[in-house]
């Protein structure tokens, strides 16, 4: 490039020699067409957008936390709507699990499915947000706590993990020491439930439960799965004020509370009541015996 001698001003750049627009100078140039609207987000029908990310299946939606991490981070758990308790207002509109806990987990079904179809859709969804590797379940209906481990620690405890763990625990024989620790009306209620669950009545397993009291007999009339929820007050009382992250309450309902259910099994016991149905346990068992199960006479 050749520069001018000192003292001679620089010349400005010349204009671009070509016509910048392919149009007659001074003619009207149409405006650019408006941009197309953004595409609608990919979401599941009937659910809010954030729920897709909070409770989406797989391992690409955030890490699964250990209980100690929940406490350190001060995280507050949210329960997947699939397992959250339903109210009378949304029982017919919100998808939820219908399950008589006297039977194994394969008897659970979605409220949107027919009575003969076992639950499959949503089994692998995380049960909480944030995801956790371990949950503990407690209830006012039975005295024990149930630990639920994630079958895949990277994706966290799933809805299926909760139902399967609860079912497996309730089908176990209950320790003799627990039965012998209760007296009076409570013991009579357990005895009545034991014999009823092994009878030919509707909505009970009958003889397949076999001899020996099982933990499922402790449910008495509250045999319907009513969901799980956060209950900080109950956890505080059970732990004497000590922090217990990752603990949720299991809601157990009587058959009569689910008159909206359309399957024959639930309708069979809807009108049945017993005097012990009003009993609710505040008993807490801390030392389980390994002795043989008791058979009420």
C-alpha cells in the first residue's frame, strides 16, 4: 500500500461502487417478513412444563442426592404428582395410583387405566425433586419405618421403587414382640384384621397370606394406598427434634374413602365397617424380635 507524503491528509475510503440493493434508486423496498412464532415446548399432555423437567425419567435431569446432601443444602422435597395424595376435587382428573396394599405391587394400577391393567407408565419417574438415592417412609397406621433404596443410584429413587419396597415390607411376617407389646382394643383389632384378610370376603387375599401375622395385617381397615407426602411435623415428633432428611409419610386409607374407584375389588368392601376402623396407632416399635411370627387365635 502507498501512503501519501507527510503533511498530506489521508483521503476517506471511497463508496462501495456496486448498487447495494437490487432495486431502482428511490423505489420502495418492502419490509422483511415477520419471524415465525417459536415452536411450542415438548411437554406431556395435561402437565405443567416444569413437571417434565422435575420428574422426567432417565439420568439427564440432575444428580441424585444422598440424605446428608439434602440436609447440607437445605433442600425441600417435592413429591411426584403420580404418588402424591389426591383430594376429592382432583380424584377424577389427576392421574394417580390405585392399590389395595393387601395385594402385591403388581396389583397396583393407574387411575386412567382399566382395572385389569397393571401399572407400568411412570414407574421409572423419580419420586421426588430433587432426586434422592434413599428415602425413608413412616406412617401413623403402622409402627415401623421403611427404607427405600434406588435400584439405580444415578437416577434416584423411582415411583416403582417406592411401591415395590412398600409391598415387599408389608408382606413380611411381623415380629412376635411387636404383637405382644400391644394390648386391649388394639390387639383385638389386629386379631380381627388377621382373620378377615384370610377369609373369603371380597377385596382380601384369603388363604394365600398363610399362617402367621404379617405386617400388612397391621393396616387393619386402612389398606388402600393414599399416596406419600412431606410431613415435617410428624418427622420432628418421631425424631425428637433431630434432623431427618429424606423422610416421607405414607397415607393409608379405608376402602370406603375411595368410592370413586370403579374396580370390583374396591366396591366389594366399600360398605363394610368394623369397630376397630377408628383406631389409629401411635405405637412406635424400636426393637424388632426375630422370633417366629405370631398366629392370633
